[in-house]
C-alpha cells in the first residue's frame, strides 16, 4: 500500500485473505473495487477495517461485542445497530 501508483501492475489481488484486505483497505480504500471476498472476511478483520474506514459498513459483517467496539469510535452507527438488533441477537456492552 506504500506505492498505490503500481496497483495496475498487480495481478495477485485474489491471493489476499481477509487480513490482507482489511489492512490494505484501511490504508488505501480506493482499491475496494478489487476485493471480491467481502463475505469471507473474518469478523476481527472487518472490525479493524471499519474502525479505520467506516464507509465500508455495508460490506462487512460484525457480531456481538464487535458492534460495541465499533460504536465506541463511530457512534453514528447506533441507528443501524438498533435496526439489526431487532433481527439478530446483538448484545451491546
């Protein structure tokens, strides 16, 4: 992610795992269109990404306590959590 001008030369996007994607997108969010594994993100990797780049909230899945952690830094997601709480067993700390 230190040399984003070379992204067009990369042909290994599919080799990144959820940790790699969360790290890359937290630094260089403009590469989100290259990610085709949003459903495979581990929840701790999704949390890391959202704490740094909250605009990806619709792409990532969080569970239970991770929502509390996200809210501590991004309280604007509270209304989303209230909606989800009606459908899922989300407990806030």
